[in-house]
C-alpha cells in the first residue's frame, strides 16, 4: 500500500465476511400520525378483546359475493349443474337473513346492475339501512361521475352510524381536525 499504513492482521477468532449470514436491512416504517396510531392501537386492543371482530353480516356479505362470482364463472364456463348448486346455496343464505339485510342486498344488486336513476335510488336506500359491510360496493360508485357525490354522502352516513362509540368519537375528532386545518 502506498499510504504507509499496514493492513491489520486478521485474528483466527474472526470469521471471514463471506461466511456470515446475510440479513437484509429492513427500512424503517414511517411514523404514523398520532390519530392513526390511536385508531390502530385501539382497534388492535378491541380485536384482542373480541369486541371488534368482523360482524356476521360482513362475513355473510363476503360469502354471498364469493358465491355470486363463482356463479358468474360457472355460467360463463357453461357448467350449469354447478351454477344451479351455487344458486341454491345463495338463495339458502339469503333466506336466513333478516328482512332488512335482504332489502340491503337487493339494493346492492341494483347498484351493480341498474341504470343511473336506479343506482341513485339504491344509494339513498343503502344510506338508510346499510352498514359497514357495504363499503366496497359504495366505493366502486365513487368512480362514476353521476354517482360520486351521492356515494360519498352514503359512505359518510354509514360511517357515522358505526356501532362502536369510541370509533364514532375518533371519526368526529378527525373531522374536526380536517375542518380546522
């Protein structure tokens, strides 16, 4: 070496670098805003206590959505035997639902298949009888310019009807912060 400093001797107790296990360096998570940390922490605590688990209504809606997709695929594949079985399963699940939930499912179907005026009427109905399980279908309506404002109002009305008073308080606190900024 030209610098005049000799290289340090490698002792026998040091392992060569090539034999060391390679561990990836994980990036640090960005800090969450205080309000988001509170919501997340409280949601986790509530989940642990079993009070904030997914509702039966939401699970039923997810199951019906899956069956509907499978039914559409069975019809597209011209597998009419399977389509008939899926239709019977769907009807069986719907019959066990309370009338309000059956009505809500009918309105969600109108959101998927109706014309603009039918979809607007369905959005108004969902605002009255819907719950958090409708969020995905309503979010899809935000992409349609004619439905955007009404879909947004419907989502806000559902969020304000949340059963958890702590979540309601945090929602109102967040809205206050938005208004004040």
